[in-house]
């Protein structure tokens, strides 16, 4: 098997994780303005940064898939 491509089942799993991380990012961004506690705001800001990084990495992996379509 070619090491440069991702199997269809792996692509589906990546898609599920990508969907979950997008939901996490959306929730953190939505909740941030509503939070008054500074520590919680910091945690949400960290979640935004980490989620953005993970989404970028997951999209990069999805590009290696033979069945992935452009979702931009």
C-alpha cells in the first residue's frame, strides 16, 4: 500500500474527528464573550488555539486521502 495516501476508513475517522474539533472550536468561540471568570476565559482561549491547530493538521491529513473532497 502507498504510504502517501490514507485508506477510506481512516478518511472517515478523520472526518469524524474534524467535525468534533470544529464543534469544540465553535463552542469555545461562542462561550468566550459570555464568561466573566478570567481563568475560564484563559482556558477557552487555549482551547481555541489548540482546536485551530488540530483542525489545520486534520485538514492536511485529509488532503492525502483519495476520497476527500474540498470542504473549504
